[in-house]
C-alpha cells in the first residue's frame, strides 16, 4: 500500500476516537484557541481549514466569521464523515466540507483570504509543494497560519522521520527556523512564530503566522 494510502487509513481509523473530550481539551483546544485569536482582527470572505479532521476548528471559524464561506478540506473520508455528522447537530453557521488532497487543492488562484492548517502539516510528504500552492490560492494580503508539531533541532526532525517512516506514515516535524525558511521560500512574510503550551511530554507545537505580500 502506498504511504499516502497508509496515512489516510490511519486517519480513517483514528476518526472514531478523535473527538474524545479529554483529547480535544488537552491537545487540540489550545492550538485552536491560538489560531482563532490570531485571526481575531481579520474580516475574511473565504477561509480554508486545510486538514480539517473532524471539523472542530472549522465549526469555530464558521461561528467566528459568520459572513464568510468557511471550507474544511481533508483527505480522510472517516474524518470528514465525523465532521459532516457533527455539523448536522450544530445550530450555528455551517461550514462546507470537501474531500481533497493538500497536494492538489481544487480551488481558484487568489480565491482565499485566510488558510489555517493545524496538526496536519507535518504529515504532508511534499511540504514545499503545499506551501507553493497555498501562495497561489491566497489573495495578496491573505493570512496563513500553520500550527505544527516541531522538533527543536534538525537532528530531532531526522530521527522522528526515520522512526515514523518505519510504520509507513512519515512525520516531518520541521524545527521552527526550518519551517520559517520554507514558508518564506514560498513567498510569504512571516509575522511571528511561537510555541503553543499544552499538556503532555512532547514538544509544544509551533504556530507560524504569515501573510502573502
């Protein structure tokens, strides 16, 4: 089975337990809070939640930006199934969900005002290609927020890639400086980077906040 298929299968299985309250509160809620806070002064018309999973953040963004079109994209049918089911029980503004690959996003050039990508960037096999395509999709002045697990050093990144690759789902957890270089290499201006505190022994994820000039 190709690596991408193994990764998708992993997330299809994970979707059944992904929304456990204790997991969301301790692991993902702090990341979502940081992203929403960073966009607080924006007034986007179209928001893309790339790698949206079960749609926890997508629904928050739809509520926060009620006049915007909020679109969640994920490759895992299992994750999207959970997202659609949760949206059907939701009283607020509803996002749109699309099954799609981060390496081949079916959207028009300059059609997006803000892209958020939380806890999925480290799974992408060609991160440079994804960043180039996001630069294409974002309008001038558009915001890009990537919250990704990040090792402290390049050696840590290489070790994690090797260990995770043995299971067929390689994790590319770029250290902050390397991630900044990659984002800038795609033509973005990095506004700030910071670690997001959360529970657990693993390194805190890094939020990279950037703008397309």
